[in-house]
């Protein structure tokens, strides 16, 4: 396999890992709050049920997308991924410039804990409010992960490295949750979101250009150039916003 293909595979896996890590950290914060207040049986049951549902969703969507012409998939997913990445990047730039507050997992944990304490006590051994709370947050954040995996994998051509990156992120967050039993506030999530915004915007632009036939398939040298261009533009935007 040529070196540039390995570069593209590693970039795909890294983008999926970082984006998924951010989403899974946010889900972990709520699951930990549910476990601490309502008990771990309901919290883990809800999270596990959501993960099984998401796994079935990926299994269904992956082969289905393979039936659609690749260029149409690249155009549609490229446009969505570009908009998704620019949204993340805009918020990251504003946070870096000090115009909006930084994301604080400890504050989110405290807020979720206070809300959960107001819920009525479980009527049976199976705490449905706890299951529902865990299921909802893991599904909400997980659907974004599914979209990122499919989008970064360009509808199937690089789905395996993208899924591997997301899987590695899930295992990392689970390990941190088991070891720490508290929000992972020490991880610089705002820096991660800045990097993820750059990567997703670059991938979106890349798939749009390939889908439109502007760039021939296999011209993966363009991807690092797009990443560098978006990073430079974002850093300039931070400086401008601070002024």
C-alpha cells in the first residue's frame, strides 16, 4: 500500500477517534451522574441498550450506503460534514477568543445530579428514570458518532478505519469512567473540539471536491493541505475575534 494511503487511513481513524472522544465524554458525564444518584444498574442498563441500538444502526446504514453511487454519497456527506465541522469550529474559535464560556464537564455533572435528585424514587428494582436518562444521552451523542463514522469513512470506502477510531474512543472513555468514577474534566475538551472542527471541515471539503469531480480519486495529498488551511484560518479568526 502506498504511503499516502496509509496517511489517509491514519488521518481518518484519528478524526473519528477525536470526534467520538468528545461525544463519548459528554455521554459519560451524564451516565456517571445517573449512576451516582440513581444507582449503577439502571445507568449501565440504559447505556448498554443504547450502544446495542447504535450498533444495529451502523450495521444497517453501512451496507445501505454502499448501494448508492459513491459520488452522490461523497457530495451529500461532504456538504453535511463541512457544515457540521464549521459549526464545531465556530464555537471553538469563540471559546478560544473568550467570547463564550468554556465547556465545563464538572458543571454539567453537578447540574445533571441536581435534576436527577428531583425525580421520583424507583417503584421497582428496575429504575426506569435512570435507564431512560442514560439511554437518551448515549443515543443522542452516539447518533452524532454514527454520523461522523459514516461521513469520515465516505459512505463505506474508509468505514473500517473510521469505525476503529470510534471504537478506540469508546474503550478509552469506558476505561476512564471505570478508573475515575467522575467527569473527565482534566481532558482539554475545548482543544479537542478545535482540532475536530478543523478535521471535519477538511474532510467535508475533500469529499465535496471528489464528489464534484474537481479532484481525482486518490489525490489524498490534498487532505493535509486542507487541514493546514482550515487550521491557519481558524487561528487567524481567534486573533481577530479577540480584538
